[in-house]
C-alpha cells in the first residue's frame, strides 16, 4: 500500500469507526423520537450530554498525548498504555462520583426519569475511558482495522439491544442500560488484538505501572487537559443550557438538529485521527515534507467539505422531516444554522494538529478555552431571546473563532501560509451550487443534490482547483504500491 492509499484507507477506516460507534446512539435517538416523541428523545439526549461532559473532565487529553508519543516510539508504547490506562480509570471514577453527587444533590430542573437516564448512561464512562486508550494505541500504529471491529461490536450491541429493549419496554430508562453494556463488550475485541500487535512489534520495556513515569508524563498534560475539557464543554454546553432554559420537547428539537450535525462531524474526527500520527512522524523524521502535506490537506478539506455543508444548509427542512417526521420541523432552521460549524471545524484541523506536534498544546488549550467562553457568552445572550436558534447560530461563530485564532498563531509562529488562494475556488463553486439548488429545494431531495453537485464539480474542474499533481495522487490512490515521495514520511 503506497502512502496515499494508506492515508485514504486510514481516513476511511477512522470514519467508519466513528460512524459505527456513534450510529447506534444516533439511530436510537431517531427511533425514540419517531416512536415516543420529542420529549422522550430529549430525555435520552440528556444522558448522552452528561456522559460526554464526564468523559471530558476525566480524559485529560491522554488519548492525544498517547498517539503523539507512541507513533514515533512504537517499541515502547506498552509503557505509555499501561500507565495512562491506570490514570484514566482513576479519573473516570472521580468524574462519575462527582456527576452522581451533582445530579442527585443539586436542584436541577429534571424529572426523575431524566435523572435515572443520566446516571445509567454515565456508567459507560469506565468502558469508554479504556476504549479510547486502546483505540489510540492502534491509531499510533496506523492499524485502524481493530478499532473498526470494536466499533462494530459496540454499535451492534447498542443498536440491536437498544431497539429490542425499547420495543419490549417502551421505556427510555430501561433502554439506557444498553449504552454501558455495549461499551463494555467492545473491549473484548482489543485484548487479543493488542497481544498480536505486541508480538509483531516487540516492546523494549516491561509492561508495568510506574509512578515515576506517570509523573513525568503529567508534565506534558496541562495543555492537553485544557484542550479536552474546554473542547468538550464547548461542544455540549448548548445542550446543557437548552435543558435548563427550555422544555424537554424543545430539547428534543435541538437534539435532532445536533444529532445530524454530530453525524457529519464524525468525518472531521476521522480526518483528525488519520492525519495526526502522520504529522507526528513528519515532524520527527521528515520535517521538510510537513509544509507540503499541510497545504495539500487544506486544499482537499476545503474542496471536499464545502459542498456537503451547502447541501445540508439548503435542504435542512426536507432532511429533518425525512429522518424525524414532520413533528420535528422546528429543528430545520437550527440545522441550517449550526451546520456551518462543520466547515470551520475542518479548517481548524490542520492548524490544531500542527500545534500539537510542535508541542504547543498549552497555546492551543488557551485558544480552546477562549472559544468556549465566547460560545458560552453567546449562548447566555441569545438563548433567552431566540430559543434553540440562538445556540444554533453561536456554534459556527465559535468554530470560526477557533479556526481564526489558530491560523493566526500558525502563520506567525510555525508555518507562514496564505489560505485565500486555496479557499477562493471552492467558495465560488459553492455559491453557484447554492444558487442552482435553492429553486429546487421542494423537489425530491436527490434532484437538487444532483444538480448542485454537477454545478459544483463543473466549476472546480473549470477553474483548475485540481492540479496535475492532484491527478497523479488520484491515480496513485488506485495504483498498486507505487510510492509517492512527496507524501511518504
């Protein structure tokens, strides 16, 4: 497999892994919404929100640090794994205890049913903590087939078990039990695969816990802690505030739009997963090739993600009613607004990963924290005035701020760049795409998508957004093990 094929394969596998792992939650939410209405869907969504927040406070960025350190040091990754695992499970226990005390002790405006769902859902924190670190080891080795298989088990148990429980009991509290069960069962995929991996890549150090080693690694963690906590709070604070300010029905509307948004954002997580170990190895072994890869990454991201964003923005209404039924129609304007977070999140990826491999996690952490505070201020201002449409508008603005600040830092400190020539052609093509789709938005959904796609692709080809070099890469994608020196680290 040549390097282009490897990068494409890793991105595809990472995307499939994210889709499978999260699809069960998404589909269960959709089924609950269709069967039991927006209110019960909102209760189920609340459990996911609290689990995500608990994971954020207990993660401490150990997964990102594990990938960065293990990718160029594959012969000693076992030491990182065992020490990080012990630390992560202790942190998970602390986060769960604090969550349980807070939910049971504070005067939150939730029903007993909602509180039960939150506590049951959050039991998955232990299995999810272990899952993420196991996954990170295989990402560092660029062996993404194992996480994909684990995701199949995880998602399959949650989906089929959850649907069965829902059909039998018609109760979201009982259905919530499938979340920690599915997460736990998926861990059994990693253990034998890890043993095989370490037979292939013999480890130089014994696999045992070392307090000294753990304390040494903790010196690098503050920036990662900031990134993890601020990023996840930023991603979930709008749902939490909607649950406090508005009804569970409105939370269901907002959750419907956010569920589709998160589905698309899984692709961004896949890209982050695929490029991170590659950039880490470039930085260590081939720093002269990193600028070329960085600019190509921006080019392909922009060309690929803009049409997806435009399609969902223009066709938000038909998409919502097709998936959730007409009762969720108020979610459509929220989706049309918040989907632009996807575009700016993708633009943020190359800069953020470049900062991490250059050991600038503290600076990235402060930028993430500033973005979170900006988003929080917007939510507190707009939510009482405009309901669910306030935070839907705030999300892309916060994503733009994160991209803008990291791009300024990278330009001035790490890698001078000018993104305007890269962005200009896809933006023009997307504008034309939106114009031709708008009059057709009431037609069968595939018609505006097909017409818009032809318009976009035509402009991209005519304006020369793809160069001769890009066509070579495309040919190499389907070639058999022909090397590409510009990409190979």
